[in-house]
C-alpha cells in the first residue's frame, strides 16, 4: 500500500517536473510541497514528535519510489533523515522536541554538514572549530558538499572541540540557517542531481547555545559514523530507484522501437541486456531491504551490510543507466529522453556518503 501510494504521488506530482528541475537546476519545490502534503517528506521521524514513525524499510521504499522518477527530489526524504538522525540517535530529549517537531510538520528541512574542502574521505581531518564561551559555543569554519544547503533550516554540524584528540575531539551541534554568521556559497555546477542544491556553508563566529550540542562533547564523530551506518542504506535506495526508472523506460522503448521490420525487443541481444539489468536490480533490492531491516533492529553486522548495500546498489545503478542509454541508441544520448538524466544522476551515488572505495574499506574492516 505504501509503495502504491508513493508511486502514484511520484508519477502524478513529481515526474512531470523532473526534466525541468534538471534543465533549470532548480530546487524541486513541487516535489517538496507534494511530499509534505502527503506526510512523506520525513517519514522516519518518530510519532512522539508528530512524525509518521516509519521504520527503515518504509523509508527506503519512499526514497526508492521518488528516485524512480526524480533523483533530485528523492534527496528531500533522504537528507531529512541524514541531517536529523544524529539528533534522534544522540540528542537530548529537549533537542529532539525542538527540532523533530517542525521537521515532522514540514516547516523545515535538515541537512548534514560533515565534509570540508580538505576533509572528504578523511572526515576526521576537519578544521571547523567550536570553542566554548560560557553557556555558548562559537563556531568557525567551512563545510563543503552540503546537500540542500540554503534550502534547509537546520544543519547538523561536526566541529573540533579538542584539536589534540583527532576523531575523539569532534562534537556535533545543531546550527540554524538564521543564526548570525551563517552564510552559503554559490550552488555547485554538477553533472547530475541538479535540482538538489549543493553549497558550501560558511560559519563565521556563529555563536550558539551550548545546549545545541548533540550528545556529549567529543562524541560527534562517533555519532556521525553511526548515522552513516543507517543512512548509507537510503543512498542504496536512491540508486535502486534510479536504476528501476531507467529499466522501466528502456523496457517500454524497445517494445515500440522497430528496426529490421520488428521491435528491437525481439532481438536476443537486447533481451539479454534487459535480463541482466533486471537481475542486478533485484539483487540490489534484496541487499538494500535486508540492510534496512538490520538498520531497524540495530544488528551487529549493520556497518558491513549498509556499506555493501550502498556500494552494490550504486554500482548497479551506474551500469543499468549506462545500458539504458545504450538501448535507446542516439535517442538515449539526448535530453528529450530521461535516461541520460538518470545516468548522470546515478554517478553521484557511487561518490557521496562515502565513496565506493571507502565502502570497500569499511566492508573489509567489518567482515561478518
């Protein structure tokens, strides 16, 4: 029922705008409005804060179905979870009430600010500082590659509170867009997901109350990594949706397109391509759903399974979307058909929330 509901909404309210959102590189406001109206913009927020309390698998299905028609729009529910999960996992009850309630209502979005210009895969090498000053912390630094920056009202920001302790000297904070000293860079000019703005976030003497710290001082990096164990699965879901959308489109196209007097779907070479695409998508789906179940239960092997799902599903998405372009031939290479957009959108799933090279390191360190 959930899948049917989100698919109907995605096809009616989100798909019609997907090409324009990509072409104009603009935020998909129509998608946000439709998702908020249907209570699907942040389904993971617990009922105690006014949310729908969806489990990890339900969240995955929402992201997958939105990504099937528009990858940029799927980053609304995905990044709302990424940005707010540190608060859910480690924040005080007061912090949860203060920030989860408006998120659940659709009054605000939440972003996640971990990466920096010189701290990508090596996130523990960050330079952003948070210095205690009485009942406040003063934050200074630059965060880069922040998804939905400028659109989101709230940001989970990781900053160094004790430079002598490397990862154990990093703390997490909630920063608000309206805090004095917060500003944003120009949107990055990207290959894909053009409807989801990616900007730098500048923190210039941003003074915030000490009670906006998420968890204890020095636990921010651990919270950030624990968050990624859960949210990598949402990237797997996004990759899965993009791949499914590309297969669905290509499947319809090859049945209509005629060459040598018959539909190209009748040629075995085409059939084998479609079979491989469908097989790999289904394998990715099973891995992703199983990882989502582990996320919900908090299983010990979640770190391995989350990394495996993200890595495998994103590799599949890149392969399937590339094949979809091939199946459409010259038409696939034009912007009149959606598969070239899907191919461009798929690429980022191999890179963000930890590159697939980093995922393989994570898996190797956590072999079951």
